[in-house]
């Protein structure tokens, strides 16, 4: 339960930072460090959202109140999917092939966590 509070607080802080970043600056004046900060805070927000969705799914489907450590790893991998698609979009290379490769990469990463841990 303590982990969920920390993740929720980090997600809210990340959302506030993203909002400020989008209001105050533009992509041309933010620089490389700002772009890194943008993608990092966006990942925190997605991680928070995926963790909350996964927690609701675990409660409904498996009747567990707590998430296991493996569940957090699954959420971390799933949260990286939209970041990969956004980076591909920033390069101008978003098509069905890119989405398929992203899904394959996420499935392989999830399978690795399933088999190793």
C-alpha cells in the first residue's frame, strides 16, 4: 500500500511538471535536457496510470488487495509503450509497422519478466 501512495504522488507531481512545461515553454526553446525531462515526467505519469489500472484489474480479476513486485515490473514495461510510440512519432516514422514492432517489443519484455522473475 505504501508503494501505491508513492507512485500516486510521483504521478501527480509529474503531471503538474508536464502542465507547467507545456504552458511555459515551447519545444524549440526547451533544449535537449528539457526534452529528456519531458519524456521522464511523461513516463512517470504513464507509470502511475498503468499501476492504478493494473491495481483495479488485480482486485477485480484475482481478488487480491496488494500488487506483487512482479506486477510493478509489468506496469513499468507497459508504461514505456506510449513513450516509444511518441518517440517514433517525433521522428515522423509512425505507421502500422512501427506499432507492430512496439507491441512485439512489449510482449517480449513482459515474457522475459514472466519467465525470469
